[in-house]
C-alpha cells in the first residue's frame, strides 16, 4: 500500500481504528473519518511506525453536507483514492414493537445510507485511480447479523441486510470501471461498542452472542486481516462478495 491513499470511516475506534493503523503501517496515507474528533486524534497519535500517515477528519457519514466538506479536504490532498473502507456503524437494541422511530432511523441512516453516501462521495476519486491491472477497492463492514438475525436486534440486522444488497448491486454497476466492491460480515467483535452492549445487556434485554465454536469472540485484527486481503492483489478477481468472519457461528446456528 506504499504511496496509496485510503478513506476509512468509523476510524476513531474498533475495526475502523485497527484497519487505519494497519494501512498506515503498510505505507498508506489514510484519511480517517469519524464524528469523535478527540478519539480520531488519539488514533493519529498511535498510527505511527510506518511510511504512511493518518489524517483525521471529523465527519458525520449520515450527512451528505458533512461528507462533502470531508471530501473537499481529501481532494485537497490527493487527486485519486485507491481504497474506501466503510466501518462507521451504530447498534440499537430492542424488540421491533418497542423500538423508537429515532433509533430505527439512526440504524438505517448510518449503517446503510451512510455507506451509500460515502461511496458516492468517494466515487470520482476511486474512478481516477482505478485501472484493469490495479482496481480500486471498496469494502463495507456489514455483520453476521445479516446472515443470522435474532430477536432484540431485528432493525440492526435489517440495516446490515440492506447493506449487503447494496454491496452486490454496486459491485456489478462499478465492475466496468475497475472498482471492486465487497463486504465483510463479522460476528461478535471485541470493540468498545460490543463492550457497552455486554455491560447493558441486563437492562436492555438484548441477548449478547456467546463465543464462537472456535472458543472466543473476534478481535478487531481478525476483521482487519480479511479487509487487508480484499484490498490486496490476491482478491483482484473478487467483487460482490460477502465474507463472514464469525469463527463458525453461522454454521453452528444452521446445524442445530
């Protein structure tokens, strides 16, 4: 990734932060987008050690106006973009009949529409970088919830199902322009978001998934490793795929 440029959303924590550090360590210049400016600065402080650099840009990916401002800064630094990783997301728990309209809207605004808006904003820069021999890449972070929904998280699962369908359609629409679009679908990952879910489980009523058949939950680095593959040369003939990263969790549910 030396001398390449990437945008990572949700870059202030969890998968987005881990992916950003990995890309910077491999020589990539990363524009990290997130609403949490303070945490973005912390990631910037800990993203050293490689040949690349991390540029924090506070941004609300559910807002086209905020994205326009963010990508104005990106365009000021580079004329092309080699990769986009959309990791920004939220989780709202509750039975569907109890879920508020505001929570439902937040799930789809950020988890689904936010990815679409970000891809639209990044598209001109991705198109300039892409060629048949060196395709540009888009990776959306979906969820294993799209493959195995459960009570208490139905709206979240629906927002991620919608994202997987956007992934497939966008992959076909952009294939002729040498832009590859794929998604990863992690199960439970040890991130600050999930840690809060575990802490609130007793009062929220949400059933937190247990460990996978492999005996643990995923680490952010487990997801980053698959994203790294999707951004690399070994996946240059892959587009429109949804890759589960679940330690066998979906297979275990399906086999019961």
